[in-house]
């Protein structure tokens, strides 16, 4: 048992980019512990994704079955446990997306494995791992004492893997899912033509300083359009129902690390900062010079956002 | 129906954590302790479900003796009785194993828990527990109606129970997913499920008389030796504050020529 198994994620028919960042983590882990990097893709009609993954790893396990049409933790965890055994895996990892967070602890229970969530890097030796706790204010270095180790990795902290020289093999995996006690009912997608928040190179976020929900389309959207940016929000405005839940940036929402993050009317509570402080360049626009967001911003503009945001949109 | 709900005692999440000089522990002296905010949402949901369908809400906490305060807070909100398992420094797997034992005794129809705690941020226990029990899970429970909606004002539960099934709306990447799970099941709560109520003064008085059973971890008979060992705590690399720009033109000039991001 010495291989590393990456659990791929397919969403709306697409292989998620976050999967490649997890392969990036797995390659670093393999350099430390030896073994091969393998992958598992679960779903219905996912053969093409298996072929794509074979460009990155030595073996791709494919659990392709009607039972896996929807990503249910109950059934997927069984596929992960079966693949871990088939792969001889000592590390089983997945990007810390909503699906990864849902399914991986359940798989850890089936594997009797210890689990480290939301890994951002390695410690000094072997499989010592670093993870943020306390809303990102503390980094803990942890070690898993079990033979099989389950890990979720933060997508913003690892480079997406590039293709290998040799193509890997694809192996079908048969999984007994029993009679599931979970039924998929519906998925209500937030329709958006914008880049995905987690992947965007520019993010424009709005907070309570915008005063009312109508100011998101009036001020934030035109600026985001000009920059081809994703739109984020602070928890306060998501809780107020101004924008969908999916837009919340923060320790308990999305963690983002774009090249440019523009915080508009956001005070900078620690939970919000935990979700965006990895951004390369941070701009803060807020009329309150004491707002904590200025302590981490590269460029602060202490101004009335209703005046300067339209001007910024105009001049970019 | 019987609903089991978990409450963890955590350090006040409004205050920044401090690390001991040798990096071996977090400073707890002088810290305020509060119920994990996600667990307060879980308690609220359990109370609404019990009111709608009838039944009992049992609050469980695993932690130091003082965690009885957080149990009393949930009892003051309206939960019926409490169980405290005295154990410190138990990792998520140990917590799930202790809960598995308690569930074997209590046989609840539904377990509602916060999706994660604000100290450790692991987001594991509900899913681990569902895996150990071979129960279905619906994590990150939310609802379509906002927190300003009439349903919220009327304290309608977000989780819909009909017969032996629960329908749960979940926050996932890219939207909201609806799942139906057969009971018994594990539900973990996200932020937009409800606004937890405040305890009333009569509620606080009544809570003092409600039963809280205290158990030692030895009495439970579970091996809680850690699967996750913490080696060291350290501060993350701090970002330096940058400069204040005077106007939009200067901001654009900096973004173009200095940061080179435009």
C-alpha cells in the first residue's frame, strides 16, 4: 500500500479544474512518500473524462454506472473505498469543493482512515500536512496516524498539474452500492455567464456598504463585466438575500485567490478575510478609514463607493 | 419523533486565536466560550421540527465539564434534556465514535448537527457518523426562502419531514441541491437555514431544572485515541498593509504599472 489516489470531480458534465490542483498536491505527496499517482472518476458516461485523466496519472479507475448519475455521498463513498483498495492507496485525496467536503469524511469512515481537511501545504517531513483553523488565523501542522490517510486539498493552494509524457491505463471498477437510502430530487443552478468564483482571475466583491440589493446589479455587475470578473459577496449580504449563497467568500463559503480582488463596501471581518487573503493584489474601497480590510489591502481607496465605483468602471 | 442535536463549546469566533510561545497549543486562558454558531442553527432547526411534528429534542455535547453551559443554553432555547460526555482533545473521528454509541442508546429518528465548528473547521463529524452508522446524510442544509422570508418569521423548518422521509435543500457549488433521505438520517446545517432564537428569561429558568446526564468517556467504552495528531500551531504569513491611493486615477495607475494586473 503506497500509492496515492485522487478522486476526480465531474460537475455538469465537465471535469472540474480543482481536480487538477489535487493531482498537483498528489504529485508533491508522491515525491515525499513514493508510489504512483492514480485517479478515480465516478459517474454515468464518464469514459471521456477517464481518458483525459489518463494524461495526468498512471492508472485511472472508472466507476461508470447508472447508480452514479448524481453525486450522492452515500454511493460515491462506497466507490471511493473500493477504489482505494484496488489502487493500494495510502493517501486518498480530493479537492475541498462542496462535493469533496461532503463525501470524503464518509469515505474515511468506510476506510477506517484518519482525515485532514482543507490542506494548504506540507510540513517538514513525509505526510505532515498543514491546514488552516480558527477562521484561517492559525495554521496547524498535523499528522494522520492511520495506515490509510484521507485528505481534502484547498484548490487555491496547489498548482494545476500539467499532462504527463506517458498516458496511463484505464481500469473499470465494479462497486456494490446496495440499496441507497438517499434520492436525488433536484439541482437548482445559479445561472451565470461569468467565470466561476473559485477559478476567476479577477473577483469583484460587494458588502453591506452597498446599502441595498439593487446596488449589486447597478454598481458591482458593470465593474465585473468590464473586468470579466466573477462576483463575490460578504456573508452579511448573502444572509440578507441580496445575492445567492454560492457567492459568499469566506472561511465558511468560497476560498478564492485571484490575481485581483476588489472589495467594495466590505469591512473585512476575519471570516471574510480568511476566504480572500491569498489573492495576489487586493483593492479595498470603503468610506470608513478604520475598516479592517485596509490592513490587508495593497491599495486602499477611502471614498464613497457610490461615487468612485462608477468612475472606476468608466475609466478601466 | 426524537431528534438528537449536537452542540460544541468553542472559543468566541469574534476574537482572534492566540498561540502559546512554543507553538504547542492555543491559548484558552481569558477566552470567552460560546456555542458553535452552526450548532445553534442545528438546535433551532431541531426545535422547529419538534414543534411541527411533535417529539423530543436531546442535546449532546462532548467536551470539558464546562461545556454543560452550552448544553444549558440549548435547553434554554427549548431543548428537552442534555447529555454531556466529558472528554477533551478528541478528534473528529473520536467524536463520531462517541456519538455512534450515544445514538445506539437513544435511537433518535434524526440527528441535526452544525456542518463544522469555528475552532477546528474540519467539517467531518456528521459525514463520519453517517458513514459509521450506514445512515443517509444531507450536509450543508439550507433553504430557498431567504432569512427575511415569511416562512422564516413563522419559524417554519427548512427540513421537510413526511412519513419516514426527510427532504433537504443543500448548499453546493453552483446552486442548491434537493435530496430526499430515509430516516433515520444525519443532517448538517449551513448558515442560511434559519436565524436561531434567543433564549427567553422563562426559558433560562426552566433550563436550570432540565436533566443533563454527565458521562465520562470511559463509561462510553470507545477508543478515542487520535487519528489526527497536531504537531504544531503557527501564525499564517501576514499580509502587509499597502498604500492608500487618493483617487480612481491613481488606483488605476498603480494597478497597471505597479501590480500589473490590468
